[in-house]
């Protein structure tokens, strides 16, 4: 178990948040690519949500055609570089690698993917450009993975594209909500700049779409609108005391940490509430920021967590302690922090129930809520005839990604409720093709 000192400088911060998958050297990439068996009907392709031709791009690396390798990747996934870093490859492409059946280490597909794409990004090799103008305009709301992928694909087909982004930076949760040891701000933003420079879409930063008037304006000026708005802030716990200034949201915590880095001060005692991947990130990051006591508290058992097992293992290695079958019922400010009252839980007849009389109190300096994110219901209500499901996600055609309001298409977290960057990239690309098909039929 690692013990981290509180970072006092930029170098301290990067020491604590050393990259989980550092970029390969040319010789490392050559050697690793030589291990690929170039399987027929390769299972790694099937396991990739964007269906990158993985054996092909690996063979291209091995034969010295790194530019061709990068093109193979970007042809399928506009966010190919970021996905090489942040994708849960051990449960996707690498998890499907045939070497696993022989108890051998699978091909490091993610690192090879990042290596190839970084070569062209760092060299500013222009592999693409916009298609011939077709006289049509599309608005994209949100500059996250889904929105940027949609913008790139549309520009390839000759559409004029304006992207409206509420924040001052692109890339959505890749920058604002992903742990720094998975991808750095520089790496994520460099890919964004590289794509925009080649494809020529316009991004209007600090421009949230918040009113019915703005929606009407988009509808009058654009032939179609893509919704890549993601999901909202951390959801409420609905327990007494959660309005305390010592109770913060996990996504907001991760975003502030990425922005301030070593200048952000994390106290010694932190309780993280939740069992998903965001909870694992928040807990691991708290420990890496020097918190001496980090407890991950989850209302169900370890086996029931939504997080990937490797994410929990990484948090434990960072010094996090798991506490299971407990639910917070009250948070109270104290003279030097907060006191969280928990009650123990159990599964009874298929339901999660509180165990009467099992309450106990745990004190902390901070409580970080990682209990899911609220949906963008207030925004969606501005759009006429937009159908949502019972979880307030946008309902789309699974092939075209068109919504119940035919002028609108949607993808990413607004549709799937919160998945991986690679899923958002796939949705945006497919939605762009759906937009093109719909407008041509019109």
C-alpha cells in the first residue's frame, strides 16, 4: 500500500499522479507490436465499441507505418488518442485478447494506440480535412467526446459546424472528470486542438444553452442539432446535513483537482460515498493528495459495486479502506469537521434494507459524494416533443441516434446515462451519419 505525501509543488503532484500507462518509446512499440498474432475475426475488434481494426493498426506500427496506423485508429474513433489512455482496456479490447486464454499477458493495445496517435499529433501531421461545403449547418451542443466526434464526422461530409460549450475548455469529462493519472490535461487538450485545426469546426466557449429563446435560435439557424450535453452535477443524497460546505460532489472535486493540481489542499480525513468508477477516482485521488485516512463507504457489498475491479484495487493500493453495507443517514457539522451517521444494510428478499439499531458515527474533514449525477432534465424540457425514458435519458433511434423531435440527434452520456469516452465517440460519429442521411432524404 502506497503512502503519499501532500504535494507542495508541480513536480510533487506529478510524482503522486504518475501516469498509469506512460507513452511507449519507438523500440517498446516495435517489440510489443511484434507479439500480435493478427487474428482472423479478431475478438479485440468486436470488443471495441468503435470497432477499430486493431490488428491492422498494430501491424502498421510494426512495419514502420505509424502515420497509417494513426489513420486506421482515427478512421474509426475520432478520440483515438484519449481512448488509448482512458479506456478500460482490460475489460474491452485487451480483455478479449486471445493471449488471455493462454495465461499470457495480452497485447498492450491501449498503449500502442496512444503511441501511434501521439506521433501524428506531436508532429502535427494533417491526416484529414473538411469535405466540400454542402451548404448545410449543424449545431452541436457540448464539446465532450460525443460532440467533438459528431463535429469531426460532419465536417468530413462538408457540413458547417458550430459547437456550443458551457465551459472554457473542450473534451468534457476527459478533462473535467477523469483522474490525472489516466490522462493529463495537456494530452487531452492537444488532441482537441489537433482535431479542430484539421477539421475547422467552430467552438463557442463559455456559451451555455439555457433558455427557450436560445433553443429557438438554434432551430432557426441550423438544419439539425446534436445534443452532446452529457450529464449534470453530482446528484443529491437526500439526507440531513448534506448542504454543509464540507460535503462536495465527486465530479466537482475531480474537476477542481485537475485545474488547481498541487494548489488544491485535501485534508487528512476523507469519506467517499459511492461504489462506481467516479467514487474510485475520488478516493484514490484523495489518498494521492496526501489524505491520511480515506474511507470508501458503499451501501452494498464489494461484489455489487458498479466500478471495475481493477479501479477498486488501484484505490486500495493508494491507501483507501473499503467499508461496505453501510448507508449515510445524517451528516452533521462539528467543531473540526463533520460527523456522518451510518446505518448498516443487508439484502433481504432481494431488497436492500437498513438493520435497525446498527447506527454508528464516523468523523471526517470532508465527505465526497460519488452517488451518481443528475440528468439534464431542465435543459431537455426546453426542447419540444423530446422524449425521455424513466431515468430521464434522451430516447434515440439506436441506429441513427435521432430523437423524437426529428431535428434533434443525441449521443453520449445524455443517452446512455454515463458510460466511457469511447462510447460517446461512437455515438457522435454515428449520429453525424444519421444527420446526413436524414437531411439528404429530406
